[in-house]
C-alpha cells in the first residue's frame, strides 16, 4: 500500500474544510476520494479528529492567553487608581513643574552638549548579505560594496556577482595551468552570503563563517574546508572509470570532522562556541568521520549527528536547523544560552548571561529581518529574565 | 467550555453591563477575539498589533461598563473602537477607507458558528489533544488557530507573523505530526498494558487449574 502523504493533506485547503465539515462540496469531494481508497480511511479519520481537536483547543488557549494579558493590564490600572497612591493637587502641580524643567534641561543637553548617541536599542539592526572574498593571488573583495558583474578571471574561471547578490563561479573556455588555486569567502558577524561553486554545488554561509575551495575541482574528488555554519546543496558529478560512470565524492572538512557526500542537501554547524558539530541531512546520504578518533557514521535523510568527543545520531528537527536559510529564527525549547549565541552572531553584539539563566528554555519564531528588540521582547515577555542592551552588549539578569 | 454563538451575545452583553458579570465579559471577549483577529489579519496587520488592539478595546469596555449600558448596537460599537485602535498612528491607511459603514459591510464574518466548534466532541483523541496542547508553544498554537480555526491562508498568516510561508506551513505540520506520534505511542502503550494484564490473567487462570 502506498503511504498516505499527510503533509500534502494539510496543505490542501479543501481537506481542512472537510475536517471542519463545511462547505458541503469539499466534504463530498473527500468522501468520494475515500470511497475509492478505503485503505486510507482509518488514517484519514484519525488525522481529521486530531485537526478538529487541535483547532478547538488551540483556539481556546489562544484567546485565554491573550485574556490573561488583558487581566494584567486591568490589574495594573486598578493599582494606579488605588486611593492610597493619590496625590494632592498642589503636589501634582509641583511635580509637573519639575518634570517640565527636567525635560527642558534634557532637551538642552541633548542638542548642545552631547554627541549623537549610537547605543540605543533601535539602532541594532539585523545582519545582511555581507562577505569578504579572498582570491588566489591574495587580493580581497568586499562583496557587499562591489558592483554586480564579473569580479575576476582566475585560471579560466569567471567569478561573478549576480543581481540577487550571490557569487557564481563559471568555467570559461580557456584551460589554465594554475589548477591548485583556491579562494576563500568569509562572512563577518551580522553577515550571510550565498554562492555557487564551479561544479554547480550551492553553499549558503551563515554569520561568522568561512568556506575555502579550489577554483578547479580535481577529477577524483572535490574538497572544501569550512568554519562556522554552512548549508550545502551538492550537485552530483560523475566520471568514466573502468568503462562505467562513477560519482565524484565531495568532502567538507571542519576542525574535527570530515563529511563525504555524493549529491545531497545538508547543513553543518561547527561554530567553536557551540558544544559540538551538528550535521543535519535533508536529502541523500552522507558519511561523517571524526578526525579526532576516526569514528565514522552514515546519516539518513531527517537525521543529524552531534560530534563532541563521540558521535550521537538522532532524528533531526530539520525545519529548526535550516530555518536560518528561510530567513527565520525558530526556537523549540531552546536554552537561552544557545539562543543568545545565535543572536550574538547575527546582530553582532556581545552577551553577558549568568549560567543559571542560560539554562532557561524558550519557544518562539522570529524573522531574522526583525531588529534585535524583537527577540529581546520575546524573552522578556515571559517574565523569566530581564535583558538590557548597552553599547552592543546584552546583559541578562533575573 | 462551549464557544458562544452570535445570537447569545446580546444576553451576555446585558449581563456584563448590568450585573458586571466577568464570566459574561469573557464570553464576549472570546467571541470578538476570533472575529477581530480575522478582520485585522485580512487587513494585513501584524498579529501582535491586532491582539494588543483587541485588549485596548476590552480594557476600555471594562472601565466604561456602566456607561456602556446605553449602547444599543454593541457589535458596531466594538468594531468601531477596534478599527480606531488598529489604524491609530496610520492616518493614511485610515483615510483610504471611505466610511465606517462600507467598511462594516465589507468585513466578511468568519464562520465562527460553522464547522469545527459544532462538530467538536470530546472523545479519546480530544481529551488527549487537550492534555498535550500546552506542549506546543504559544506561537505554534497561534499559527494553528489562524489556520484551522480562522481559516486564513498560509500567505496571510505569514504576513501577520512576519515569517516565511514555509515556516508557517512546516510549523503547523510539525505540530499535528507531533501529536499524532504521541497519540500512537500512547495507544501502543495501552495495548501493551492490556496484553500484559490479559497474560497475567491467563497465567493466574492456568496456575489455578
């Protein structure tokens, strides 16, 4: 029996309408569908009941959550109106006068005495497409400043920046002798960049990451070195060997790990300030080898490996791992320490967080294009921790 | 707790303004929370702004509950305050609306009374989901609410939450999938216990023979 694609069912509006039992033509459509495929009825029924129950309970809790916020506001207002806190009229007048004087003084000071203050929260903007390219001859190009078009011609390979702000390597006709030449692309904190390698493979660098690669891949293997976090989509490449076609493997080296790939999509997170190297596989298969002890494992799609001293393999939350490539931060009971490490890299800020607060877990989804305050608010609204930003440094307190 | 229907609103409204009954206040709140979330999202506002505006409206209603007793049409009254709050600080958008009357006519009502709520009955799956729904984060529940209950499109939900369509879609699927897996696990455990109990019974029975 072919397996039922439950994900596709949920994407279909008419299926959700069928679960709702309204309108009638959608209900009829799915009833007919099930009549032809009675083998799916049990599974579809269960999915329908989960959707119904989830719709109901998520609805009830969502309005309750917001109502609790309203109750807090009502309680706060009542406190303010408490007669004990009321002040007499003359005191009010005196206070107003004092306030006017203070504001005037502040405005005066602001406009005449102080330099512009760059440390306000609103000025901490998210990262953007930024990277530094180092060519084979050692010269560097700042990719966010340079214009769209051909940047260099090295050993028969054209290096181009596209309109959409990506870097592409294209093999031009002329062969060259300089086959061992390599390039390096590096993103700063608060930068990310996408590129297409000479073999058509795609790499997407997250903030504070780098990728070192030859401009000509060899005939029997393709090999790159990386630091930080990179998402790869490796193109399949074949050669004729002993009369038959064989795949040319692709290797990704990090500090303590090597990944061997044939053609696949995967994400590698190897930041040195993270507890270990996380490799997440979306498609295909990869072999991951520890260069510390030679241990080696094979990953299947949807799995991830964690390497500290030894490998731990488990099911991956793929969406969460690669949410950064879709432009979002997705946190699912993620520790504050881990969240703040990501924040530090993307917004280029320093973090001061006591260990007991770093262990607190949070859920949330925030777009990476939001200013820093969006994530700070998400944490603060829970009331579990206070975050203060001064001079590009976030200080976390109870 | 059943969700109220529109024709019961008047009764709750009277209970709230005359008896100052909080339960009635919450019933009205819940009804309009759904209605206004729908209207606000359809107009492209961010969901946190919408939720704040809803609370602005109900904070106002709570504080002015005695004065509100003179109001004949509480529905138009609530919507008018809500829209005023929502468009506050965005005079340009507000001016684009010709009159409040046409706006009210053009607001399609979400089918609060159709579908899920009437169909929903508490069975084994229902009780299970109720227990586990808190394991999903608030944001996950919000996306499910917007999709399954309010029936907004994936695009509208993405805009309202400032995230990508893909993330909305995946988050909803992941939540349903998580619950389905938990449910299967529980059913299997139950089956194992049942089989275990049955074998014990047989052993006992045979032992006695």
